[in-house]
């Protein structure tokens, strides 16, 4: 799923904005029950623990991509409603603005094949390169988690990594690692994904 800022405006201006959005994702993905932790009690009115899994993500200045696996039909909508309402309230208060931040309802596409799933994760993790950033050490995507350089309990990279022999490249001519699939694979993932590719200003 993905969404972007209204009128293609920035939705993440500084590091704290990115971290706040990730905190909200973590909160709703992990909370076992409301009120169990006073630090997160305010956000815990909706319990999504075990109902939806985050497989990959990338946050860019004016849009975000999330790859999720839901366990019931409305799980994605519930997650996005909870995260977006709280994030917009935070953002509008911080920057003294009112009104919508996102360009309408998020957009989602059903992943109906293994190939589509893998190319979608590749497209998401390569997204920072479209802005001239180094995707390999980009802090606001899940690629570092996939390479084992960071671990977050609210993310499940194993679901996709199980398709590969290893996560990291183990030798120069290693064609069976996830890292090689991301960094060396020459097939155009955007052509395969079609309508899922979001149009953004780079």
C-alpha cells in the first residue's frame, strides 16, 4: 500500500517526523492490549497485534510504501486509520497547519504471486535511489533489517527472506541472496508492478 502528501507536499520534514510515523506503526503492530504500557496507552484503543504483519517499508519525504500481510479483511484499513489520524494530528500541531495531509485514502494492490511479492519488496527497497539517496544505508526503509544490520520486532523480513538462500551476499558471484536480488538484478521491477508504481516528484 502507499500514499503521498496532498498536492505532493512533504509529509516528513525532519528526522523526528520519520521516527514518529515509525513509532505509530510499531505501536499498533505490537500492542497486545490497551493500557498495558502508559507510554503507549493513548494510542492503544485499537488492538491489531497478530492481525497484520509488516513485511517491508520505505518512507520518503512526500510518500510512503508499506508491504503488509493481513489476517482479516479490514486490517489494513484499521492500521492506516489509526496511524494516519495520530500522525496528521502530530504533524498539524507541530507545523501549525490545519486540514488534510495525505492525498485521499491510501492505495492498495493485492499481491497474487510470489514473483510480484518479491519484485514489490525490491521496488520498495530501491525507492530511495529515485531521490539520489544511497538505498543500502537509508535509515527509513526496512532494507537494513533484511541485511541483519538492524532488528525490529514489529517487522517480519523472514517471510520474504525465506525465498532466498541467504540475506547478505556471501561472495562476489552470489546470485541467490536477497542482497544480490536487490542490488544486481537487472529486470525492471517497475514494469512488472505496473499500476502499483506511485508517481512522485523526484
